C-alpha cells in the first residue's frame, strides 16, 4: 500500500511539474507574434501570404492575406477585407505593394482586437491586367474568393465578424457586395466611394453596420449630391443607426500631418486605425453616428474598436442573392473598363498612383 501511495505521489508531482510547461507551450503557440510598426511597411508586407481562389464566372481572383493564427491555435478571428481603388491591381501583389493596409498586420494594431488579439487581413485583387475593374460583374468572383478563404481557414475564422471596405471604386464594390449579400458582412467601411446608392439599396443593407468616409472637397465624389442623401437613408432605414458612422473631411492630410496630394485619397487616413503617426486624432474631420451624436475618437479606440463591438449572425452559408447584370450593365461595363484604363494611364503619367 505504501508503494502504491508513493508511486501515486511521484506521478502527481510529475503532473504538476509538466502541466505549466504544457500550458505555456499552448499559450506560446496561440496568436502569431506580429512585427511592430517600427519594422516599416516592407517588413510588414513580408508577413503576408498569397492565394488564388477557384474559378468563378471566368475569373480565379488572387489575393494577399495576413493570418493572426499561430500553431495549434483554436481562436476564432475576425476578417477585414480591403478592396483597392483603380490603378492598384495591375499585377499580382500590387494591391499589397500599393496599400498601407499592411500596418493592420502590425503588433500595435493587432493588439487592438482586445478579445481575440488579432484579425485576418484579406486583400483581393481585381485583374486590371486583364482590362477588368471592380464592377457588378465581379460580385460573384469576389464572393467566391471570400468563400474559398473562409473554407481554407475555417478552423480560425469567426463568420459573424467579416468586414469589407475599400477606396474609390473599391468603395463602390464594397456597396455592391453588401447589397448583393448583406447577411455576409457584420460591417462595411466605404472610403470616397464612387457610384450612387438608392433608397432601396440602403434598405437591403439595413442589418449591416456602416461607416462612411467622405470629403466635402472630393473632386470625384460630390458630397452634397452623393454622400448626404446616402447618409440620410442610412439614418432612416438602418436597424442600428447608433452603430453607423459618417466621417466627413475637409482637406485630407497625410497621417504625418503633411498635405495630401488629393482629397479623394481617403485610404491613407485609415493607415493607423484612423489616427495619425503620433496617435493623435485625425485632423480636419468630424464623425457622427446615425442618431446625430458627434463622436470624439480617443487613441486606440478607432475603427478596430468599432469592429470589435460589431457582429452579424452569418453562419457561413450564403444566400442565392447576387446583383445580376442587366443589358445596360452588359453594354456599360466594357466601356467603363476602357475609360478606367485610360484614366489609370493618365494618373500614372501624372504620378498620382
């Protein structure tokens, strides 16, 4: 009996000795350790991986992504999708090379996801090298890309926290996706979005939280004729207007406070989660919610904090929705793509892209 008790004591002692080691190993294997902002954009971009979705509607879209998941990680992470504007999809990887969204893969911004310690950052590319730009005909290929990404990372993705946003034509595509598949997204964040949205469009997105970014001085998007009526419809029809936002800029500056080269290029403002390089509030902008309340953003409580508190009921199964393309779209889209190609060439010649 004494031998049995002694053996049991030894086993218990070994368990107590080994358990902390196992727990520490599990903790170390959890969320991936991201690089700090001080590492610089090139190093932050090197953390991204690449992939290609299955073919859909004749397009197998490629993408770049950052994964926060570590080895043996069972955490469920949000997904933040960013859609580039015109001129930033000309080659594989250009959507990453031309974007400042790599800062969202930094340790400082990943840590702002207070409940999970990180999020996936997904950057799809529209194949501009094939004379194709974001438009309604790309809704199904893009939905297919997101489906493929969720399937491949299903063990670590929280489908109730998928967010999509984009700049300019990427902002317009953001709206197209939300209107076609509103159940898919917990929130959207269109920046300087081109195109117009009808009352019916906004009603289809009534259960999606929306943060609109626009400048009164935008030379391409008319604030009074485009943004104001869109926002009024959001306030009137969204099921949770208190969780919707409108950030209105006058002159758009760079994150370091220097003069920006265009009041249309709002994507630079979200580089540091809607704060400047030194962490102060972004200049020349006012933010209010759908109830008309003015909001003052405090450092480390910007877009990511909004996303932390925003969820959907999406279970990973998409509806049979979609936008469809009319005869008018079939005629207009190729013409639109040619115009965008010419505009892109001019932009590059002038050094705007």
